[in-house]
C-alpha cells in the first residue's frame, strides 16, 4: 500500500504517498503546513522530535529536519536550540487569522506605532490643492490615463525624491500607487513573474510583509536584524533572490542600515542578480541630522523604492509611489493597469500642487517639530514613571523601542495595560520567524496627545512596579494582545 498515514500528536494524521512523483519532503512540508492552516495544530503546540516522527513515518531523520527547517523559515514553526520544535505564535495564514475588529477599542492612551498625528493633517492646504486640481484638470485628465499615474505628479515626484532622498529615477520609471500596500503587491507580483519566489524579510519587521508574500504563494524568509540593520551574510545564505527592507529607519527597531552593510547589500544584489525592495516609509522625520539617502540612489538597477504619503500626510489619502528599475517597469505598470487602471487623478494632481507650492515641505518642517516635542514628552514621562525602561530608536520617525526587564512577560503587560485602557504593542508581534526575543514594547507617539502620553506612561509605570503574573498559555491565546496593525 503506497499511501501511509502517521500520527503527529493526538488525532493528527499525516498522509504520505510513496507512489507519487512528488518528493516525500515536499509532501511532508505540505501536510504539516495544512495541519497548521486548518487549525489541527495550534499556535505553541509541540511537534514530535525529528527522530520520533522519522521512525513513525519510516523516512530518514534528515528529511524531517529539512522539513522542519523549511517551515521554520516560512514562519510556521519555531525552535530554540535544545528545546522542542513548536508551531509559531503567529503561524496562521491570513485567511485563517481571526478577523481584526472593524474599529479599534476606544483607549484613554494609545501608543499604536505607525500612525501620524491625524489632527495635524493640513486640511486647508489640501482643500486648496484639490480645488486647484479641479480647476486646472483638463478633460483628458478625467479619462483613463497612463496607469503609471499623472505625468505631472511623476515629474514632480522624480524631482522631489532626487532632491530629498538622493534617488536616481526618470519620471517614466515612477509609478503612482495606492500607498505602500499596493506598491509592495505590484513589486512582488512582478518579481514572481520573473521567477523570483524566495523573498527575505526583516526579523523583526513589518508583520504584513510575511502575510503578503504568503498570499502571493511566495516563500518569505525572515533574516535577523541587529543594531546595524540586516545581516547581509545571513541574507546571502538564505537563498533569497529578493529582500524587502527599511534601510533608512528600520521598522520597528529604529536602526539605520550601516554604511558597510549598505555596500555589502549592493554587492549581494550585483553578484546574485538580487532585487532590493526599499520601503522608504518615514524618511522625512529624522531629528539629529539629515536622513540617510535612499539605497535606490546607489543601485537604481537593483532597487525598487516604494514611498507613501501615509506618514507624511495621512494614511487615508492612499497615495504612494514606486521608483522602479527598468527591468520591472513594464510588468509593474501592467499589473497596476489590471488592478485598478490607475490611482485617482485629481488627488494625484493635488499632491503635485502641494509639493510644487512648497506647502508639503512646510508641513513636514512643522511635523518634525511636533514629533520632536512628543518624543521629548515620552522620554520625560518615562524618566519619572518608569525610570528602569530603556528607550532606543529615538533618532527618527514617531515610534521608539522600550526594553522591558528580561524576565518581564510582554503579553501579560500588554493585557494589563489594556485593562487600564492603555494600548501598547509588543515586539513579539513583529517577529515573523516566531523567534523568541527579549521582551520589548514598540511605543508609537505620532497620534497621541501630551496628556495621554502622561496618563499612559504613568499607568505602565504603575503596573511594571507590581511584578506582572505570567498568565497561563491558554489565557494569553484567548486574549491575544490587540494587534499592532489592527484597523
Ligand atoms: C513599515 C511600513 N511601511 C510602510 C507603511 C505605509 O503603508 P501604506 O502606504 O500602505 O499606508 C507602513 C504603515 O504602517 C509601515 O508600517
């Protein structure tokens, strides 16, 4: 009988068909992946040792080890040296993930990272720019235009990015898109069309990268980040042909990619024909010096730069841009055309007007001051209410990383803060590999008032001063902390 079934914990059956052309390793990987996706294997659940599973299935132990390490790289499994392999905490595929609440709970203080000050949106300037675009748009502007976007905006963006980010992009190579979210989808689709299916992502990093890669059927390979940015040697040995990076201000650790790593990364791209997708999400906000230039300016043939107005103006605008290498331009443009035939033109013209008029730069200057003040307020509140917390990643952007005591329970603290109507977000939700790291919080201070900072940090200081109880695993699972990316 060629088909064999074997157990993987109580009532779990894996099916291997020895007569099939498909290699046993691929079958095994698929079966374990499916067991996780279907919920038959739950988050945190322990898998049998490679020796035990190999014996039960009558296959070599090496094959099971290969399967475990592949699924670890994909973020389904996690293991620490000397301990059992387990299902990763965030292993669920997007369609099986619990639906995010439509509205975030109302909180007295919310340190959600990644949200700019929504009360500072330049309403007057934007309505002026929209009026201008309605007044000056030609009939042709109101038809189906170039899927890359309005030419005027592409020219303005190419000039702006050259001036402010040091990029080298011809307007013809700029594609306007609906924020970074659409930009990354278009870029990954075009990589897949060129046969690139293995994509490295930062760990810690934006948790959405993993979900987007999986949704497109790509293999996402988490690569560790340290104080100097991504480990380029680990990237080179991962087998990835593309990498998604936040080199200017790593999200969420806040580091900048060190000059020697930038050189090594570009050498990797040259040697392997690798593609770097540069997520240039908040470069405008650097407090101590001018922002580091974009990688794209150093290797325009290897870098797809994606930027957005979500941090500089507001996420609701859904406006972003791609500066594409020429080899990917055609497929990105065609994908954009098929997706939505182009981004809304009147808004594109309004953005061009805002930038050309100097009002965009003025707004950024003002916001740098606002965020700089909030950052000082956060540091001050922590020094008074929770002096043992060490903050880093403060040189840019509007979030910082807070180190908790090494034995602190990140989930418990988040849940206890939530009981006091304070939203805080743990680093573990940004670890796509499921790797267990030191307990840390990612504290956003973009969209929170001084009074709320004071109230929230006082509450956090108070609950940290009472040793938090480590909750049972099941309780943690039930109350999975409010995801940092909730609506
Ligand atoms: C790392 C990172 N990049 C980019 C973005 C911007 O995404 P979008 O332009 O789709 O709003 C975000 C938003 O939260 C982010 O966290």
